[in-house]
C-alpha cells in the first residue's frame, strides 16, 4: 500500500516537476556561481515547509524528520546543482537564457528529482521514523568540487548519516529503467598540465635548436606505455591528451610546448604510483634530449565506490517499486563524479536513471549542446528515490544514530 501511495504522489506532482525542471534548465549557472539556482531551490523547500540552511555559499542542506513513533536512522540524499560552459543548440521554450551556459549533464533533472522526493516524503512523514538529510551540492563539474567543500564545512555531521544515495541521468538507458553497478563504478580523475621547454629557432636549421615539438610528440607516445605496459591489464586505466599547443609558425620552431591531458583509473593505490611514473618519465626523457619538463597534476575526484550490500538492497527496493524488468546491470564508467567523495566516508549507492526517449535518436550524450532528456523520467526519479528512502529507513529502523 505504501508503494502505491508513492506512485500516486509521484504521478500527481509530475506537472510541477516538469515546470521546476524547465525553470532550472532555462537558468543554468556555472560551478561555484549557483546563486540564483540556490535561491530557487530554497524557495521550493520553503513552499513545502521544509527547514533548510545555506552552506558553502551556494549549497543547501536540511533535515526532514519522520513523525512515526520509533527511533529511526539518519540517511542522506544528494543532488548536484551546477551547469556546464556549453552553448545550447537544442531549441525549446525552456532553452538556456544564459549565453554559453547549459544544463548538459542533467543536474536540473537531479535537483528536480530530489525536490520531488522531498515533497513525497513530506506528504508521507507520518509513515516513517528517522531523519532524511538532503544535500543540494554546488560545483560537481569543476575540481576540487563542491562535495569536498560541503564535507569540510560539516554537511555529514550533526547528525552523521548512516549512508547516502545519489542518482544520475543516463541517456543510453530508456526512460523508466534504472541501472546499477556494485563496487568500483566510476574512475578517479586527475588533470595533467605539461610544459616542455627547449630552444627554438629557424625551421631551416633544426641542428641549432632543441626542438620541443619533436620531444613532446615522442614523449606522448612513450607515456602511453604507462597504461599499456605498467598498468595491470585487469585494471581499468586511461591516459589521454586533448590539448597540444606548439605556438610557432611554419618556419619557426617554438621554445616550448604545452600539453593538457587526463589520467583516470579505478584503483587509488595505482593512481599514486602512476603519478610518480608520469613525473619521472617526463623529467628523464626531456633531460635526455637537452630540454626541461614541468608536470603539474591537479588531483580531482577519487574512485566512486558503490557499497555492495547497500547497492544490493537498493536494487531490490527498485525492483519492488518498478518491477524486475526495469532494472539492469550497467558497466563501469571511466567518467568522474564528485559523489565519490561521499563514498569514501559513508556507505553509498549511486545509480543511473534512464532518460532515453522511445525514439532513441532524440537524446544525445551527456555534455553535448543538444542534450535533452525525456521528462517522463522525472516522476520515476522522484518516486523511486522516495521509495528507496522509505525502505532504507525501515530496514535500519533499529540502527543507532551515528
């Protein structure tokens, strides 16, 4: 009967969820600048009579307490708030009004879904004991990320949650379906900034220069052996370079070359070893050619770990709510996500919400200028997270608060 109530409430609020999502989509803001977004989310919470506070400048957190007799646990739910520096090309009535900024990763969906979840839980507060700590987190897209900022500011304390749940849209998965992967799910992400300095000169006299262009090209090939020959082949790892600037001209060899790249892996120990290998390799090779090398590694998010027991429970509850046919296994994903910060501190489950239209060509991948998820998934996302929360609270009702 409780699942039926959740489904009915989720269906009833669908028009409101669509309106909220479209407002958020039309007014995106970049990482660490989500001021108007935070104001809007706050206004929605206030309208629901849900207490909350601002923290970490643009973040929002609060607690929704159940009114059922009993001593329940504290659980956490998280949604991210920021948009990307992308000029939107999808034409709609709710197209971004902020030039060059777009919700191309579904964070408008995530915020809307959590607001819907809280609205459902508020309506059912007499049905559960315990506390739901909600986190609207800024700056997921830009390292070091808003999760670290909010954690440092105490979002996981007073009270400390037993576990935390998050969801992320998945355009490759049909709307209505949910994807799970237990254990290591998403990769650590580090940014690499490399400068090779030689001695420039006339292109007609290469014997008189220390050519940073040739050295850099040879070095990029050599660095790939860190993955192909030094990484355990059973361990996912990616080393990619996406920016190479040799600012000479057709007849001038430049003094230096700058290269930007990324290192991603699923193992924190190997991640540290790879950092040292990168530094030693670039320094030794550049020196052997008479050049110098400077490598700056900007450490990003750690590996995201889905705690197996919590993930199994969450999957079971999802099957109860949507049916087994709507739940699928998904592979590891080499993208990064700063929900990973929470997963190193609490038992965590980060699952994927399908947003693909029946006509699959209508949804392009994440981080593209035409990304436009199926809004039919909004009520699924809100209702499912509410149901998972209720089941999670019930399962841990006898667990002492931490």
